[in-house]
C-alpha cells in the first residue's frame, strides 16, 4: 500500500483553501461514492470546482473512478495519506481497537458500543483516515476495514491492563458493564484499555454488541493475550497468591467473598490476584456465575521435595498430617484439628500447603475434607531412613501389629507425640495396611528398605547382631544382662537391625525367633582387626573340639568371659565363623572363613588400599554397589543399569527393584528383564 502526503498536493488552478480540499479527499477515501452536489453545498463551492479537483487527483494517480449522473464513484486508490504524528484521542483508539478484529461492522453497532452518535463516529473516522491510521470505507451502513495502523507509541502492558484483561478472561464472554463493576474501573476506561491493547497487537479479542429485547450489552471475548512472562511457577508465587490459589484448589469452587475472608484481603485484591494469574496462564480461573469462580483446568501437581524437607522448613508437623490424611477418605477439619492439637485455620492452611506441594489433592465441602489423591515422596522411598523410622519398621516386621503405646515406650515420648509418629511413619509408604484406632495393622510384611553396611553401626550393635544370628531363639533379658542395657533399649537395637534389613525376627514377649538374616563375608585380614583377634582365632583353631568353653578361651587369653564372648560375637557377625554362641559355649560349624583375596581395581587390577579412595595406580574410583555401597569385587554376581551403566550386586539390586522399580541413582524404570548381567 503506497502512502504519500496527498493532502499537501498544490493545484494552483484551483482557488480553494486546503481544508476544503482535504474534506473532499477524505470523503472520497471514506465513502468511495460521493455526491458532487452535496459536497459542493457543504463546502459552499461550485460543482465544477469539485469536479476539477477530483480530475487533478486522477491525473496525479491518487485514484481512479467514474461519474454516474452527479455522483463520483471511486474504483481504486493508488496512494493513501501518510501516518500523522498527531496523538489520537481515547475515543479514536477505542474505534480503531474495536475495528481491528472485524473486517466489517455496522456503523450503528460501533456507535452504540462507543455510546456516541453516528455523526460523531463518522467525524472521528474521517480524522483517522486523514491521519493515515484507518484505511477503509463506509458503504450501505457498514464500515469496511482494509488496514489499521498501530500508533507510533508502543504501549507497555500495565498492571491495570492485566487486571482488566484477566477479568475478561475469567468471565469468558465478558459483559463490559460487569467487568467494570468487578474491577471498580469505569466502563469507558475498561473499553479504552482493551482497544489500546488490540491496536498495539498485545491482545486478540472480539468486541461485539449483543442486542436483547429490552437492552443491549457489549460482549468482550479474549482469545489471546501477549504478555511476558506468560507463566510463573506456583512455587514462585508470593504468600497472598499461594493462599488464594490453595484455597480455591481446596474448595474447587468458591465465591470471591469467601476467598477474601480466608486470605484476609478485600475482594478487589483477590480478583486482581486471580485475574493476573489467569492472564499470565499460571493458574487460570473462570466465573461459574456472577460471584463464584473455579479453576479452568485440574492441576496435576507432584511433589518436587520430600515430605521431610517440607517439614524441616516449618514448625508444623507435615509428616504426621500427611500420614493422617493418607489413612482417610474423608475427615472433618475439626477432627483433624483435635488430632493434631492445632486450630482449624492452621489445619486448613497446612492442607493447602500439602496440596500446593503436590502431596495430596483434597476437596473441602463445608467443614469436611474429601481426600481425592495421595502422592508419596519421602526420604524413605529414596532409601534413607531415620533411626526412629528403622525402629518402628523393625517393630512392625517383628510384631505384625503395633500401637501408639508401643511407639511411646520404644522412643520414650508421650502418647500424643507417638500418635504423630505413627501417622508420620504410615504416610511415608513403607507399609501397606491401615490404622485402626491407635493401632497400625499391616496387610502384609513391610517391604525392606535398601541394605545397610554392618560397619555403619556402633560396636554393641555388631556384637548383638553376631549373638542373635548364632541362635534360633534368644532371650531379650540375656542381651539386657550381657550388654547392660534396659529392655526397651535392647528391643530398639533389634528393631533397628530389623528395620535396616540386616535380620528378620519374630518377637514374642521377651523372646525373639530368628527368621532370616543377611550373611556377611570377611573383608579384612585378622591382622587388620587387631592382635587380640589373631590370638583368639589361634586358640580356637588349636582346639580339636567343635564345642569350646568360653571360660577356657578366656583363661588362655587372660580375659574376662564377657569381653571374650563379645569378640566372638563380632567375628560371627562379620562372617569369620559360623555356629552357635552362648555366654558359656561356642559351637562352631567348620573352620575359620578366610577373607577373600585383597580387592583389586576392576580397571587396572592393582590392589586397592581402600574402597573409598581412588586406585593408587590408575586413579580410578573403585566400583561400589549402588544399593549397599559396598565394594564390587571380581567374581561377584553383578547387574548393570541399562540407562546409567552403574553396577550393583545381583541380590541387592533384585531386592531393591522389588520395592521400587527404578535405578537407585538415575531413577529410570528398570526390571529384572531389562537388567544387564556383567562378568568381571
């Protein structure tokens, strides 16, 4: 489209002022078919002067056309007015904005939308033609748009713009007067804001007049809002925004007034928050009626941090609340508050935080909470258990059913805190079962967590482990006496060993029956353990008896019976000996089990000084099992993850994937079928 300064063309033969020439030319641009008589009369000119001016326009290749009686009909334009630097009025911007999305509109409709007369509308259209912003024409009561130019000034999107457009999006087919009422902004200002964004290419929307029997309404339908940044993560929102989003997610449908009451902000502030979130696409909301809103789409949130991390960053016991929610399908907020010894407002806020973090999806109807979905993500699922968790896990495995009282006794805490621990433990997903009253009832034996290294425990744990695996049945009071521990402490040690997947026991009053245990192979030379161990082994090996008195060994080594007994427990625990062990006798099975050959580097074959330091020859780190973190040696049965190629002991990895079907390191999905066997 060629533009030229057509209004400044000088025709000396025509003695007419510039304003009248401009009027004639603008009439031709806007109407395309003009009455020579009418123009001559309006401008107080002779008809011949008007015709002469049109003829010069044709000669200068401004336009082409023909006469029909006393009317001139434009057939084509070759040049258009250049765009003026003149600042447009708000009304002119409104007119342009409304015309942007529609190629054809009734003059009367546009006039009614703008609430002006048709004459005033036409006058403004003539100015827009003259300024070069509007290219089009009026014919048979319709405005036909060909091109609309953006003003030179690039408008920035303001907070008020976002508020208005977001509200329109929430209303979907938004009635202009309702948007003005919602936002508290005058109708004219709302219309100007929408039109301004349309003209500047920041908005795609349609503005139309919906005429009813008694009245007509202006309808705004927004289809696209070009705003940057378009989307913000919920985790990056401020507290007011999180509270607003969370409450609406919890209620699923709520009035602006009820959200305002919960967040403790006025209704306009709440609407402004929701409008901004909707406009940016962060959290889109729509009105279901004049006063109620609901999320447009269901958010499928998933936890990105563990429940322990969430609890650590707060004074609220989120672990217990999450565990409690995971046991229910429905529960009253009041009952939750009583169980947690918190106010109802605190509980509501905590539930909202759990929802925003992706742990639960709930619906609050009245004062009753409906739990729709639970997403577990805890350190326990990643293979890390706290000591109390190991104790409780061991307690469940060995006793089948445990109560709040059991936890209270074991951990030395009051019943209220023990109840929270019970729910917290359940919420971590370590067991499948239910909580009935104050009791935890598993549906099946809990799945084991990843293996632990025996060396990670204190010496008395190792000694007790060695003693226990040497007997099919043990008396807890014997352990209590030998190690000088209380009965509760003895039970906790056994529970922790069970919860660490080192042993499976069945507890009955003060007795424990060994079901199974992990077997360990010696990994150190006796000399590395110490001289006393070498002397003890020599004494045992010298004896021809399989059943040896502890007192005899003690006398030979000038030791106390109990001290020697504990050394034997350690040797048994680490796999140097197998057999039956009591405070009086050691009945061995077979001879001393020698440690395997010194570990060598899988890369260069050099002897390793430590499994946790680089090889002194090739500087490569030794290969450790991704499950137990123990050294992988030549001859071990080893599997490899198909995704990250990290190695693990066969038995350990198979036990891991029976709990979680994913690689311990890269988290990719794995199964026994997809694992690759590695020969070392």
